[in-house]
C-alpha cells in the first residue's frame, strides 16, 4: 500500500500524540525487533519507534529497512524517530486508521 499525501497527513496528525513504544539501539535490526514491531503494527496499525544515538546505520536507511521487513509504510521520520503504518491483516475493518475518505 502506498500512502497518498492526504493519508500521510492524517496519519501524521494521529502520530503526534503517540509515545515511542519501541527503541532501536546498538544491537540494530534483529529477528526479535522485527517480531516486536510486527506485533505492534498488527495491534495498533500506527507505531512510533525511537532510534537511540548509538545505532550504526543512518536513521533514514534504518527506517526504510524496518518498513520493508515489516511490510509497512514510513509515515514520517524526524531525527531519530520514525512512524510506521500498516493496516491490520487480522482485523482490517476494526480500528482501521484510514478510511476511503482519507
């Protein structure tokens, strides 16, 4: 799913009030991290992730890597914080953050 500008703006607005629930540090991207992000996306659809300063990859590259591995979309990246979105696979209509109007 590719987000259009209206959808991205809507999700950015929703993400403003979110707290980062996952932190990525020196260990980088591992299987456990991908599973954790995948489960969070399934439960919440919109997830904010904080990259700690001791990461070895560039934040933009890391954000794209995480999005590819979790089959999600990067909504925004500001500094060391990235917001990912993926519509729930198990409950696509329950709690969907995007509708046909957005």
